[in-house]
C-alpha cells in the first residue's frame, strides 16, 4: 500500500479523492480535540482503500475539504468503513449537516461475529491481523503543529489496518449468513437525527427528580438557553453552567437577577452581568411542560410488577444463553427495555419480534413468557427446554 505524505494542499487532496471515488470502499478515521470546545475541533482526517492511504490536515491554511466531504456524504457508490465511528460521524455531520452513507462500522459487525459488544480497535487489529498497535501517540495534542512522523504514522495505521480487516470481516459475515443482520444497525448509526444537537430537547439529558410541569418547563427553558450559549461561544456545556446548577435553578427559580449571586455553581458577577440577564430572561419566559412532552415514569412500564420483573430477569438469562449458543453479542439480539416490554405484555413494535431477531431469539422469548419454554441443566450446562410447541401441543 502506498502511504502519502501528510496532505496540506487542495490539489493533492482533490486528486486523491478522485481516485478513491473509484474504490468499492474507503476506511475513515479522524483525530480531534474537544476538551475545551462545544464542537469537536477536527485536527486530522485519515482515509484509505486497498491501494493507498493518506492523512489530511484540515488545519492547513487554505485547504479545501470539499472533495473529501463530497466523497463521504454524496457518493453512495463507495462504502465508508469506520470503527466505533460515532464521533467521526458527528464531526462530518457538523461540517455538512449530513452523515456518511452507506456506512459500515466494524465494531458493530464484530458483535455479529461473537467478538463482544464494544471491542476496541487495538483488540480488533490483534485478533484479525495479529498486529499489536503502539499506543504511544494515543494521547497526542492533535491540534498542535507541526505533527511529527510518529504521530502521522500512528494515525494512518487506524485506516490501513482497517482496510485489511474489512474484507476479511465481510467474507466471514457472508459465510455465516449474518451480513443482513447488520443492515438495520448501520442505517441507525447513519441516521442524522443521532447527531443533531437540538436545543429544544437538551433538557432530557439533565437528571432531575421532580415531575412538576412548571419545574420541567423551567428545566427545558434553561437547558435550551445553555445549549445556545455553548454553541455561540463554542464552549463545553459544563463551562457555561453545570447540570446540577441547572436542576437547582429549575427547582428553585430565582425571582430576580440579584438572587443569582446566592445560587451554588454561579459566581456573584451573574447578579449584574449580561449572561445572568439572559439566564433570567429564559427562566421568566418558561412555561409549564405540556402533557404530551412529560417523560414517562420509570416505574410505569405497563404491567411490570414484581412478577413481571422476574419474567424480565428470565428473559435476560435466556438472552445470554441464546447469544452464547449462536456466538453473538447479546446487545445485537435485544435491548433490556425490549425484554421488559415483552415481559409486561407488549407485543407490537418490538424489534425482537421482527425479522432475523425473531428467528434467532424472539420466538424463544415469546415462548418463554407464554409458557412454552423452560430452563434445564444438562451435564452442568444451562440450556433451554421447550415444554410444548408454538401451536400449543406438548413437546
């Protein structure tokens, strides 16, 4: 594989992208810093196919990233391969308002191949290629220039190794017939809604015990205000106001700006400065949260009393057994909230009762809650035992 020197000019980048556009897939990774900013600061982009690889410096003066971004979000003929790519996708979404498509995440695919729920990149490379990655440059300040040869070599390795792993992984998926299992997961990962920081729903990230509509209405207003302040200043949310302070303000609203000096987590200057005035305007403009926006109660899962909770525990045990038997990560088969919904009597809208998940796990789960499945121990191994067929006949 030909590895290019660090790309810092638009012409070289455009030529690279024109060649990569002819490839069936490219592997993509990014390096970024986000400790002191709201938006991740993109510091390096790495990309490869089976023939060539390069690192691109997005901080280079005058460089036009347009051809690269077009390749990632506009070219549906080239599959984009990432590993645990949520933050990489977020960065591309912030730059374009779109996500890479079509998409393949090797961490998700590894779940279908029995490699755990969140296998790290170094473990993935070791298991597929027998290569141990030098992690010495992992904690690099990627925003500092110039980058040295070791840093660039480390960064490019993230895509060169992946370009060798992906074809092997794809072949294994084809042999096991599990490639189709991943389509829905990849579409979910590529959904732009996952990466949009909507200020109107920012309040849902803040933990608060109250369910009073007026308190939650203030929480929504204050969280929205903080999100807009953080975006405008490009600062982390916690640098504006911490979550605990937001919850305190929502539960015990100050009557006037001077009262902000008494709020734990705010400095006394908020009693007179402009940001304090904007916070008070948000509080004063808050309205009680409408009924259709009220969050569900944690204990309001329909019918899930003590017995239902025990059934949910049995379903989780069944999930572990089934995942072990077919050698997949349990989370790929089912989520805990779906198991609780099934235990509570819900049958509509559950992914485990649809498609391949129903074939691999959902049918057994349904049989368990409806009395057609039991557990047994055979030769010291926990197994499932069918007590009657799905039609009701004794097995």
